[in-house]
C-alpha cells in the first residue's frame, strides 16, 4: 500500500510504495540521488566500487545486482524514515472517508490552497473554508520547537491565511490552538513568537515536542 508524505513548509507531497522498489532496481544509485538519499548513494558507490576494485573488476557483475536487490527490499523503509526525520507529515492512512491533508484545490483556478483558506492566494477568489481532520496527534508526527497560537474557532481561517502569507508552516490544530513549526532551533521559534505577538497581536506560546521514540 502506498503511503503519502507532505512537506509542511511548502505542501509538496511524495509517495512511498508502489513502484519504488522497481525504480531502485532499475536505476540503482541514480534513484537514491534523485530522492536526495545521499548517504545511501555514497554507501552504494563504496560497496559496489570497493568490491569491484578488490576483485579487479569482475566483482562488479556480482556486487551490482546484490546492491540493487538489497535496496529494492529496503527502499520503502528508507524513504519513510527519511521523510519522517525531516518533519514531513504522513497524509495517508486507514481512516475511511477522513480528510487527512490540510490542502485542497481552489474551485475557481484549481491551484492548491489550504483547507482553512478564505481567499485563494493564486487567483484572489473568495472561497469557503473546509474542515480538516488530523489523523494523529502532533506529538507522534514531529519533534522540535513549536509555537502554539491561541485563537477562536471563527478566527482560525484568518490566522491560518496570515501564517500562509508569512511562510510559517502549520503543523496541526490542537483544540483551540494552531500549532506551527517545527522550527530548527529555540531562537527561530522565539523570533516567530515575538513577531506574531508584536506585529499581529496574537497570543503565542513556545513548546518543545519530544520525539515519539
């Protein structure tokens, strides 16, 4: 079964599963580089190249297919762990009928916008906000510094639109709170918290979310 992960910073999605094993089996190290798995790319080169050098060249015939088969077996786990370490959100799941992504298509221009948006940032059309269901608690998906913004439910679409305009990633809704981040350092989270409080009069609190592991 395919699993889909979304980058909370820009909304870009990637799928894991399906033909991933076939792609790495055919393209080998080039597929690892294409997916940004540079550590595994160099491990591949060291294994295949080193074995070939040690055997004087003929070992390439043995090392290449073995490396291809090994990575074909483990590529789905490697990709999944890579996306989760980078703080991406899994937007696929077993919740029947549940909407697990906070993105949707604008009904006027078909460009991607947030579910909570009340105005399309692409064509400027007024749109109705829709409800998004978060399938897992934020603590199970992320770890790092977050900034939580207290807001009324009726004001949440306006705040989310503001955050989108400012380029601040929204992780989830947690009760009456919008959770943003994760940020790479405490100073980054503090700067966002101060800016939102001073310039936009929003009530913000910083929280450290520990790793689920």
